[in-house]
């Protein structure tokens, strides 16, 4: 079913009118309510009255992750803190996390787009859904929760981890819908086999997988392992969390809810739009958000987009799966990781910047492993093993505290980390996604 | 009466110890005593050599992480209970042995051991007061 048929199948001209009205409103709203945006507009020499239609969006300045960082915690918000009903944080590039907040209406918006997402994947209100995304500060769990609640499905909020229990719950309550990261889904298939459960007999018919990049070959693997339909969901906490776009059952691109999240694809170097179907950076404007509305937010995700109407009847534009990043962010078990976060920790421990390398690996059907290699120089070297072990343990503990995922720390000899053009290679991603 | 110990950081990989030792050999540096402490992924090679400053320069030039620590070399009676007596004297003076190891060769009739203490000065003094011979840098070179 289509959750909000009148919006989701709206003729393109009407859709454009709605987008235009909303952008005009939004420009006024942020100019009046957010001093950071007022200043951005002023410096850019643009007034809200210059925005007459959605086509004028190109006149507006971009918003970057750096704007989030510079105005941490509440500078980019357009409402007083008392109007927020929920806040979430995700990874920041250094030190502080990225903070987002929702008003009551923003939560309604999130519920609406997540209900569209779940229906887009094929869920029905009478279904039972197992939500194995992490609940808590991570937006995954609660986003799916709100959408499922909006639809009236029966929710099993298992959150992430505890695989044996996930499988028992699946066997006992027979949910038809599964929501988790794609790598966790494959991991569960291996666990199931070890427990003597045939994954192909599982109750899950539809999976909604996201929070990390995954390929068509991984989709094939999941679909044949579980005998289910595997669909891709996209989102980022800065925009709303999950619920920015979702594949329908035709699996031919992700429908982006452009009546509320207006997409542009730009050349990341020049900032100019690229033609339909060409790769570029996805830029999103939140047309109706109240708490922390963002104008032309640079997602750093590389996708292509088509405005061709889909066979499913939805008129929204569709983006490809994520093809890459314009920055050095990596996604590990659904968590965003920036090498700069690790640099920051090492600098704090040692007072200087040692050479380091992040190695990410995933054995077949296992979860991602992160290994941090740190070169030992004379400043941190001791002849006493207990001091070296304590150093290694401290690095591990502090990095885990910042990243919220387990890592292994490996102390290595100087010059063993590969350097290209004298510069150390910071990230080695060995995963076959 | 301290002597210099050279410690080297080594990753646990094949041939690494041999590389470091042949580097010393080619430079004409003789190893007098050594020990390796290891963990799952790395090890620390500690040694007493006849030319410690040459060895340190050599490692620096070759980009090997090494440092120098003061240790005490003392002759310990080569008889049952010989070491126990020495350790008791140290412990009576609240001196903690971080680690210790033996020399490759025997010195006179006694065993020659290397001790790593927090406070090598005080430890050397206690050892001497207990009638033990503490070997200095010159003594090491003359071995």
C-alpha cells in the first residue's frame, strides 16, 4: 500500500507548488528564528523575499557538518529548547557529537515519513515488525518505532544485539518485517544455521536495511539466505534519521520524500547542479522541520537521481544506492566513524600525533572488525611491558568511548604503516560490501 | 654503578629479532645479556651490550624504536639460595625488582644478573652493603 497516496502520487506540478510554498515559508522561518541562518543569509547577500519558488533554492547558501559543529549544541536550532521533545546525537568529526532535536511536530513528521518508508517496502498495518536497530541516542531504533506505531503495526522493539534472543523472538512471534543493518542480517543467518534453524523457513518476508552502505551482491546474499525481500532505506540524523528515502518493491532506486526533504545533486567541487542520472553529492533541504531545519545540507553522500516516475506510482524522485562519500567518513556496524575522531583521542593521550591506521575488515557473514594500528615511537615506548599494555588498553578504552563500538588496538613498529606520497594512509577498508 | 640497558620495540613477526641482532653484529656491537618480554602482538627486547651509545645511534638511524634505561648488574653467588638471599635483602629495604635476567656468560665464580629497579642508585647501594659485587660499564666492556 501507499501510506499517503495523495502526497506520494501527486502530479509533479502540484508537488513543485507545494515545495515552492514551503521553501518561501522556510526561508522566512529560519531568518526570523535562527540567528546563525540570519547571519548566513546576510553574509550571502540574500533576503527571504528573494525566494519566490523552489527554483530559487540555488540562491541559498549551503549548510555543512561544520556549521553543526561550530554551533554546538543549540546554535542552529530555530526554536527555544523548551519546545524540543526529543534529542539525538550522532558522530561528530572531532570532540563533540552532532546534536539534533525534534519538536512535537517534528516527531509527527518523522512518524509520517517512516510510515511511508515501511509501506514503501511492503509492510501493512496488520503486520508485526521486529526492530533490531539500536534504540537510544542512535536514530535508527526510535525512527522505525515511530513509523510502525503510526501505521498501527505490532512492534517488537528488540533493539540491536543478542542474536539468539532475536531468533527466538522471530520463531515465537513470527514477525513478517525485519529492520536492521544489512551486515547484522547476514550475521544472524550464520547464527541461525549454527543453532539449527533454517533461515529460509524464517517468518521474515521483508527486510528494511540501512545505516550502512551495501551492494547489490549483498542484497542477493541476504535474499537467498533468508528467502525474503531486501530493501534499502536511507537517512541521516541531521535531516531526520531514517525515513529520508526508501526503495519500493521494484527495488529500482530510493524514493525520496521530496515534499518535505527537497533533494539536489551537485558537483561537490563547484557546488553546481549535475544533470539527471549523473553522480554527485546529495544536498537536502528540510522543507517543514521546526526544531533544527537545515537549508541545502551537504550530506557528503554520492548518489545519482532520476525524476522519472516509478512503476509503483509514486511520483517522488529516486536516488541510487550510496556510491561513495566526499569526505573520509566510514560506516562501521551502522555507526559513522571519522578518522579525525581517532586522531583527537591519540592526540589527547600522547600529546603528539602518532602515525595510525584504521583497518576495517569483515569476515564472511561476520560483523565488522575495527583495528587501530598505532606506531610506537620513542616518546611512548617503555621497556616495561605493563606500561605498554596499559597504553594500549587506554587507547582502546578512549576510542571505544568516542566511537561507541568495540575496537582492537595494535601497537606497531615505526614506518610499518603504509605511506603514499609521504602521507600515511589513514583508512584501509578490506570489507567486500 | 648503573649500567645502560637498551630496549627495543618489536612486533611479533618472523625474522624481526634476527634482523635487529644482525644489525648489531654488523656494527661490531656485542650483546652481553638479553631477554625478551612478549605479549600477544608485540615484544620488548632488552639487552646489555658492550657499546650502548653506538647501539642507540644505530637504532635511531634505522628507524627502530628503542630507549635506554639504567639497570644494575650484580654478581650473585652461584649456589642454592644465592638469589633468594639477594632478593630478601632488597625486599627488606622496600626495593622492588621490576624484572631481571642473566648474563650469557658466567663472571668469575658467580652468576651475573641484570636487575631493573625503580631506583637503581639505592638498589646498587643495598646490594653493595650486602657484600655483592656490582659491575659498572667498564666491567661490562671487559667481559
